[in-house]
């Protein structure tokens, strides 16, 4: 193997491979990585799922179920990539859940008022 130009050890191989590449190759690789980098994702807006679940304990059943559905739709909309739609649905879920809680408190207050003010005859 007299005419062979193979390195004799691992360190020689690494040095030979390191010397064979030029700086322009590395520079081009760095530019491509920056250009092809992932886009920054928008942070997930509040979906008020906890509030809609809390509103499900109030006795305003058709309304609090709608709030829960809106909050689930907000999560699904964000997962599909529609951030603006997710914000809109979350805003709707918030106001419907608040309305459900207020209506539930009014129903409980009316029930307690009627129950404790009537006398058994």
C-alpha cells in the first residue's frame, strides 16, 4: 500500500476530514437553517374551560352546556391553527359561562326564598 493516501489512525482520519471542508460550505449551511426555521407559534389564548366546568354546577343547564361547548371549540380551533377563531370562541365561552353562573345564582336565590317563606298549612 505504498501509493495509498489513507490515514493510519482515527485522529488522522478526523484531521483529514476536518481539513477537506472549507468555510463557505459551513456558512451556506447556517443560512439555510435560519431561513427554513420553524415559525413562532402564537401562545394559546385562554379558553376558560375551568370557568365553563364550574358553571355546569349551576342550575341553568342549557346555557352552561353551551359555554362548555364553546370552550372545547376554542381548544380545537387553536389546535387547528386558527388563533383568532380560538380567541373569539373563548370570549363567547367566557360571557356565556358568566351568564350561566348569574342565572344559576338567581334560580337558587328564588328557590330558597320560596322554600323558606312559605308555611306548611
